[in-house]
C-alpha cells in the first residue's frame, strides 16, 4: 500500500504552465508504476501520462504529447507532471495513481489501484 498526496493545481490562463506533484508514503515507491489521470465534469476519468518503476518508460495520451512531461524521483518518493501550453480543455481534477504493473502495462488503466485525493486544474480562455 502507498498513500498519495497531490499538490500544485490551480487556476491559470490558457498558455500558462503548472507543475503537479505527488508525494508517496512508504518505502516501496520504486516498485510502483505511476500515472496521472484527469476527470472533467461529465466525462470519464482518463489516463493522461504514466511512467514505469525506473522512469525509463513513459506514456502520454495524444492530446498532451509535446506539452506535458511526467517524471519521478524514487529517492524522494515523488512523481511530477509538468504541464505547459495549457488549454481550457485541460481543465479537470487531476489524480495521481499507483499500480504494480510492468513497463509494458503503464498505459493500461487497469494497472492502477491506488489513488490520491485529486487536485483541481482550471484553465481559463
């Protein structure tokens, strides 16, 4: 089990940047694949970005490729999502998630079974 706490959300204008962080408890952080999901009102939760246990493999959904960057620091038990060139359609609650899958499974939403409480990102036009 790992406990996840997100931070860094807020209200920004289109074109701005935000950096989300997720702090994980426990000594086994490096054994988890990590993902960032988002859920907008009336929409299903979607996987935005993911990173393997070592950080060597990453995944991005098409709509954020080239704008978002996921990274992790296993020494500090953190995973981050750098979001640049934000658009109004990026508005959502963003969730950090952890799962036990291999690098081949990081893009599979069923890999993730532990969740943070979420942080709101609002992008105004």
